């Protein structure tokens, strides 16, 4: 099997699974219980949150555990809008966001918010001048991804944060789902930051929203004190501890892992550039973990299943938006149908090997040969 | 390039006769504190030298910042006493600096061929040539590069950091700290430690009126204090029986006064049992009814043992500042009842009298109760969390 869909999800790190199982069996108390078992569970929860905070250089009270990035995105976006109803009705985002942001925006538009989408330049980065021209004092929220999930563009979120310093009432949300565990993440100048654990070898159903302490949120799930006031429900202790551990392991030797991925990514790009009819969509603004390409004349689903028969697993666009046919990201880049309608995404990790890349390239060539007519 | 931490002793230098003992105690304390790290400590009459491995520098400095008896310290480059090597290193160590600077040379090794002032001038010149962002200012420099030339080795350093000051813990005998879980008593413990006093902590608990969480809070506070000393004994006094008896038998106005008198009696007995010479607590003049001067004198009348009140004359905000600095504030404000808050009468007496106390205390046989209580004291040894708890899980 050749797994090349790490940006859809990753296999859990066995050490994380071990932690999960131990916590399930040995820390049975509810962290909110007053007896000793509860106190022990609370301590473990606090230590886990503390570690997450330290790893991301934020405060402990700024870490909100959620069921993943989709929930974190919803909580961030809708949470601030409900909390600050009088700050303005204008929101800026991009067409390159994850569906959990875009669908929020569609909903918000229906209930009266004005949504502006920043232009994306040909190189995949947002047009900063256009962005500046959109900003008004009614802009309550700017929501921009850190790394785009389909093609891998890495936005300069710190630069955007700098610009927003002149707009003190504008809240800056960044979806960091594809960034955490892959590239160094700096959270200065960012008010809200979401991520999912399963993208960095953690467990599905867990993630965080980092919320700077000067921002308030209206909870989406009411019910009083949990791990935080912003998201109720019995704290999912095993998942919280697992997230903390997965994050620590992911950030360990991050630069070395990055180099491994970079090397493999360069190899892959070099090889596919030699194949006729394959156009590379990822560019130098993309993280090396994601390599998006369009295969002219072959439907992406056909390609996906053809490769699947060889036990090679990739994505068409992103796993989260398999219902519509064209890639929204590539459409936003004003690519024509032959490109945006024919893209596949290969995503690699430090676990990927050279052999796997070669196997993929060989099979891709064969499939193209067989499928073209 | 090798670096070492140079430690300057605190007030120690003034204590002539005891100096050796003081330095030895500091040496032992630092050694214990840095246990497990890859370090080597040596000392002479004026300084201590810690060799460390580069990747542990942050941990080493963090820990040094928790040891009393250190006036200041520098992180210095250490090289052979060799003219060219010193020059090279001087340039290297000033490479990133901007603003004004001066060079100060201390030539301990008088065989070194160039005199101090001349050498400073020469090195200054070399630095200027290699870093155009610097200017010389010998009166008020932003950075002072100190070069200490010894026989074999030379030390170079620019920044000086202040340590905690005080005396090494252990140069004084032991005191018994009344630790309640509030903001003031941990600060008092910290200040006592600062003067070199070893401490045992005493916590009065009234289960089930107070919870296990209140006890855990005190344990956490004790752990914080352990950062500044080795391990600390925590004596947990089961106070329920005495407290209930007081509230059954005594005039409500006097309850707190009587309770404090009982605590002092127990403290004295525990101190004698554990070789403590003084009682230390977090009383601050006028803060609450039991801390007016009249109350203090009436309460204090039950013992001849000296009672040290390190925060007696500090304002609440000053105490809070220290508690934040030593990281106890966030624990102290956790909302669990302790035995001083659980039975507060509506109008505690502000000006109690000895006669009033004696009259109330006649209502029950407290000596027997105290005896029974002392026998049931539970003593645990608290240590600083050496490594992160739950390490295997996280």
C-alpha cells in the first residue's frame, strides 16, 4: 500500500494510541468531580493543556479543546459574531477556505452579513492591496487559512496580522489545520487559530481553537464549565491528553521532518514535470507536503480509482469537498476547466519513502497511458 | 566555545567567621538544585563556577534563579589565556551588539604581558573595526565587556544578572510555617526561606467541612516553596474535633480568637517535636479581625516561642506582587474553603481580652483534645515536581 493522502488524515502515532488507552482505563474520573479521581483527572487535563500552550507559546487559558477544526472554525467565526453584534456586519475571507469556513460564510450571508472574498493572485497568495481596500471600520472579522488544503498555498498570515493592527475592532481568525505539525506556527498578531489533531498523527475527533485572552466568544454548545467556558460537555480527557501528546511528537524535530518532506516533494515534482499532459499546480508558495497536479483529459475520480487498484491512495481536491466537481481553489485562481476540473492531490509526510514516490510516479505514467484515448 | 556560569555570593561575603559554612551550604544547595543536569561545579572564596552543556543552559539559569544566596551571575566564555584567542572571542561576543560599549580588563595574572588599561584599549579597537554599529562610551556604556585574565583561563562576559539574594537555605535553623492556602502564608514562607531559614509547613484541616481539594491546594503551594529549598515536611493537623468543640462551647464572637490560640498551642508542640525554633505565619497587621495588634497580643500570649510574621507590615498588594512572582497566587485564589474561612462568625471580636479568652476556654477540655490531635498529625514529605508530572502520558 502506498498512502499519499496525509493531508486528508494521518494514521495515529502508536504512542498516542497508547496514551489514549491508558487514560481511558486509568483516569476514569470526570475532571469536574470533587473527589480524588476527579482531582487526578483534572490535574492530567491541566498538564495536557499546559503542554499545548507551551508548545504554541500561548497562555493556558487560551486553549479551547474542540472536536476538531470544523468545530473550532464554527466556534471562532460564529462565536465572535454573536459576542460582538454591534461591531459591524462586514467579513473578509477567501475562496480558498475549507468548507467549514465557507459554509459558515454562506449561512452568515443569509442572516445579513456582508461577505467579501479577497482576490487571489496567480501565485496563490492573497492580493494584499485588494485586501487593504476591502477593510473598513465595519469589518468585524477576517478569516483566512494558513495553508490551503487543496494546493498547499501558505499565506503570509503574520503580514496580514500586522495590517490588522490598525483595525483594533477587527478580529483575525486563521484556520491552521494544514499548517500545525507541518511548518512552524507563530501566533502573534492572530486572535483565533484552529487546528485538528488527526492531521498530525493524533486522533480523529479532537482539535483546538486557540483564542487570545482579549477576545470573547459566545459558546456554540451551552452548558457551563467544562475544560473551558466556551465549549461545554464532559471534558474528553483521553482525547485532550492524546492531542497534547500528538502535538508534542509532531513538533519534535519539525525542521528535520520538513527537510525529509521537502526532498521527497522535490523528487516528486521533478518526476511529474517530465510526464506529458500533467500540469503542476503547486508552486513555490506551497508547503512541500501537498503536491497538486492536473492531468489533462482524465477525470480525477477515474484517476483516483485507477491508482486505488494499485493500492495507491490519493485525493481529488480535498477529502472534505468531494461533492462538487471542480476544484474551488483552482477556480479561484481563474484556471480554466481543463485544469480546475482535472486536479488530483498527493500529500506526503515524513513517513513517506522515496520508493513510494517512485511507485506512484510509475503507476501514474501507466494509468495515463491506459486511460488516454 | 565553552561557557560557564560565574556566581557571585550574596550577603555571604560579610560573614567572616561563617563564610566557609555559608559557601559550603550554597554549594550543596546549588548541587542539589541542578541534580540530574550535565554540570560541574567548582568554587573558590569569591565565586562559584558552573560548567554546563549548551543545550541545558536555559534550565540551568532557571534553576539558579531559584537558589537563595546568589547575588548575581554572569554567563561567561571561557578560553585559554592567549592574546589572539581573546581578541577573536571579544570580537565574536560583541558581534550582535549595537549602541555604546566599553571594555574592562581585570588582569589577575600579572604575567600577562599587556597592562589592563592598555589591553582594554586594544580590544576595544578590534571590536570597533569589526562592528560598525558600536561606539565607545567609557562613562555610561550600554554594554560592558569584561575580560578577566587568570593564569590558565580567561573569562569574557557582557551581561550581569541578579540572583534572588538572601542567605542559602539551611544556614539558619528550622521554623514552622502555618500554611493555610491563602495568599499571605506562602509568601511568608518564601521570605523566611530567603533569610536562610529551613521550614516545615503546618496545615490545619477540618474535613469534611474543608475538602480534599483544599488540602491538595496546600500541597501544591508547598511544592512551589520546594523550588527554593530541598524538600519540605508538611504536617497535616486534623483540626475538626477542636473546631467543632469551639463552635459548640464558646461565644461566637470569640471563636476565631480561641481557634487561633489553639493553633498556636499546637504549633508550639509541633515545633518542639520537630526541632523548630520559631513559628512563622502570614499575619499582616490589621488585615482581618484576628490580626489587629490587640488580637495578635492576646493570641500570642499562649506561647513563648518567637513568632515571625514576614508580611506583617506589607500591604495586601505588595504581598500579592510577591505571590505572583513566586507563582503561588493562582493556586492561592482557588476557591476552596479552609478552616479559617469555613466557620467565620458574623462579628468577630476586634479587641479581645485575655480574660475573655480564658473564660471561653474553660468551657471545654482543650488540653486533652490538643494531645489527641497532635497524635493524629499526618506528616508527608513534599518535593518539587522534578519532571513534568504525567510525563509518560504526555
